[in-house]
């Protein structure tokens, strides 16, 4: 992983929990170590990138979906289009829809305070249930607009993997 140019954009952990018909409830976690290495866990234990890829596919989440981009990319902070050389595939174009019950959390290193919050790490959460989305910043409920404004102020724009998984419908 290349060092991030903007400390506010340094993602240090991504966690995805979903319920899908074929695979049931799954938890996938990607932690980025200070040395830039990745540690994956899924189904309660350590795993590798191939296992994460297989779990996502078996849940009906196609390659090119923002979840693939943020979990499997070598550079978690690069916009999706920069990683593949092509625009990220839209969910509508794939014919597949992700599970209707999901929880995705993206944790940022915020020691620079670029995200305008007085904590060293910030965790942004999007919880999706049938017909509703709920958002949180460090376990405090908020609006999508609050996250969007905080991201915009820190220079995190549309195309950034965290923006794509948290703020795109």
C-alpha cells in the first residue's frame, strides 16, 4: 500500500456484516497495519483475499461493486477508477443486488484532525435494513448529509472507496 498523501484519508479498518440467502450472516474485516499490510478475517477466523472474494461472490456481490473495491484493493484510499483504469461498475448495471441487511463500518486515522472531529480515529457506519438506512459517526446516530459534509471538508470526494460504500445508494 502506498502511503496516503492526506492523513485524513488513511483508512485503517473496514468491516462489513451482511445477511445473504446463500451464505447466511457473514462478517468480513480488513485491518491495515501501520506497516501497510492487510489482515483479513471472515467467518470468525483469519483468511486471505481469495476467501473474501469468494464470500462476496457467493452473496451475489459482483466484481466492481464498491464493497469489492474497498475490501480487496491494494490501495484502499485510491478512487475506484484509478484502481482498475475503468469506472466502477454500477450496481444497477450488474443485474445483482447486495443483501438487503448490511452493516459497513470504515475507520479513519484522524490524528491530523482534518475530519474536524476531536478524536484520533473516526468510524463511519451505514446500517441498511429493508427500506431504511441509518448512519453513525463513532456510534452516534447522524444523517448521511453530516458524513458527506465532513468528507467534503476533508477532501474526500465521490470516487473515494469510503464515499462509495457509505454514501452511494
